[in-house]
């Protein structure tokens, strides 16, 4: 009854703008906390700062990997809005605890990965309300909104923290997070049509339905979706590792100042917005979905190789521009997997993609940290250090200044090779049931007047 009431709270037609606002506020709130979180992390774990950060992100990522397919699949049956509210709430829940109790903040941040999978529900929401030819543009807009929220919020958070203290930043982030939750509750309409949703929340759920690996086995039956998932894993693994260490790397190895790092983030963010809106739309029309994915992977390969071999600041700026171009990969992949999937399985498959990204968010930072350790590149400080004098020994060590980025380029090359085998045109190979079979099973009457078993509908959808 509660979730049914939630679905009926808002009126109006669902729009892509609803998804854009939800994503912007969620990630803007977290972006504000970039500087305060580094400070709190260092104070809470002074001896093993980055080890603990990797552990926290690893636990969160693994839990997201386990839960995202399940949440996406359930949203295919019970509707998007209830699960959108759930994911936004748990994603934002740790924010006020940053000042109240840092230990509770990091603990809740870790376990919030069970529900912090907003992207899987958002992309399914967008798929519900867009036609196939509109979907890549809509996904690009959502991804560009994510980039836009991170262009300004870290700088604003750093300024407010320096001027007024971390408490004000946490308060502001909390207010924005609460506004996001209220926006979902009161404004966002349900996107899944009534005929595709079960009318009752009282249906029994078996372990087979709750098994997160059931979606993995199901996707494995469709070779095209499986190829896309492997491509996402191989390409996003280095991206996640890069995000965890790159700005420290710029400060300590390339000797960027704090102002230069802020400018670098702004430049890449602004260019990414243009790439994921204007450029993506043009490419999808001119060269098609698959070719756009391949082009994005090519940009990513070039960017990571340049990060790996580059030793001068101008090289990093140029590679950053290429990194912005590579941001077309994720929305084009999401559009591709959406085209390969039946309408009543959008949540499950987008959940798979989000889950793989969550797993990479856990593995990537640990992998990059280990490679830095192997090559004696220590990233210990939270702020850029003064340039060190270059000796013959250090010059020899810097023949490859960024070994993890070069490793990432190799994994993206593998992703590119896998993506070549993705068919340009695809009809879903996995048998799916229409939700109206589930509805008939729930209501107790089929078209011919017989009374089916509920298990017939669940079995048709692979849940039993």
C-alpha cells in the first residue's frame, strides 16, 4: 500500500527532465563533499588513508554489483518510482553523518552500495519514455548532467570549506539531498505503464527471484548482451582506477598546482558536456550506435596511453581533452544495450551494466594502487607537493611515468577487440515474457478464461 501510494502522489507525464534533475542534485550534493571527505578520510585513517578508501569503495562497489540487477529487475515489475526513491535515499543517507560521526559515515557509505544504484533505475526510466531513435540522445543528456554536476560542485565545496568550514558544506549537501528525495517523492511521475506493473506488492518472492546471479545467468544466454557487458567491464575498470588516483598523480608526479588541477577538472567537465550532447547526437545519426561505441573506446585508448607516457603538463591537458571525447562511450553503450533488450527487461539489463560499473569502482582503485606500488610510485599526500629535483635515478624511473594508465590502455584495447564482435543489428535472443502474462497470473484470469498459476508468469520471466 505504501509504494502504491507513492506512485500516485505525483501527476503529470514523465519526462527526461525528471531524470536529469534527480541525477544532477544527487551528484551535486556528493560533489560538494569532495574536499571535506578527503579531509575527514585523512583524519579518520591517518596511517592507511588510501588503503581504507580503496576498501570502502571496494565494499560499496561489490554490493552494488550484487544488488543492481535485482533492483533493476524488480523495477521492471513494480515500477520505477518506488525504486528511484529507494536508491536516491540510500545514496544520500550517509551525507549528514560526515560531521556527526565519521566512522558511521564511512560504514554507512560502504553498505549503502546495496541500494546506491540510481543510474540503473534512471536509465530504465528514460527507456520507458523515449523511442529507440531518441534514446541515445536522452542517455547522453543524463550522462552530461552527471558531468555538469561535477564541474562546479567540487570547486564550490572547496571554496565554502575554506571560507566557512566543512560543517556548512555538509549542511548544504544535506539540504540538496533532502530536496532530491522530496522531488522524487512529490514531483517525479511513474514511467512504467500500469499494464506492465503488478498491481500487488503482496506477491511471494522466492530465493530464485532474489538471487543476484540469476540475472548474470540470464544475460549469459544472450551473446550480444554478454559481449556488451564484457566491453563495459574492460573499459570501465581503468576509468574507475583513474578517478581514484589521477588528481593526486597530477599534483605529485606531473607537479600540477591546486589551481591547475581545478582548471583541469573544469575543462574536462565542460568538454564532456558538449561531447555527450552535441557530438554524441551527431555521431549516432551519422555513423550509428556500434561505431560510436568503437570511436569512444578508441579515444579512451589514446587518452590512457598518453597519460601513461606523458611527463609534461601540456601532455596532460591535451590528453584530458581526448578524455572528454571518450565520455561518449558510456551513454552510447547504454543505448546499445537498451536496443538489444525487450522493453520489459530494461531495468534488469541496465542494472547489470550499473552493477558491473559498481564492481569496477571497487576493483579499479585497488588495481591502480597495487600497480603504483609495484613501480614505486607513492601517492601519499592529499595536496600537491613541491616539484622534486630530477636526478638520473628518478629520470630512469619515469621512462613510463604512469604505469597503471598504460595497463588501463591495454584493457581498453581488449574491450575494443570485444566490441568489434558486437552485431550492429540485434534481436533479443533471450526469451522474455510480457508483463501482461505476469498481470494475468496475478489477477487469476487469462485471455481464454482459465485460471493460471502465479508460478507460470514468474517462470516465464526466468524468476523461477
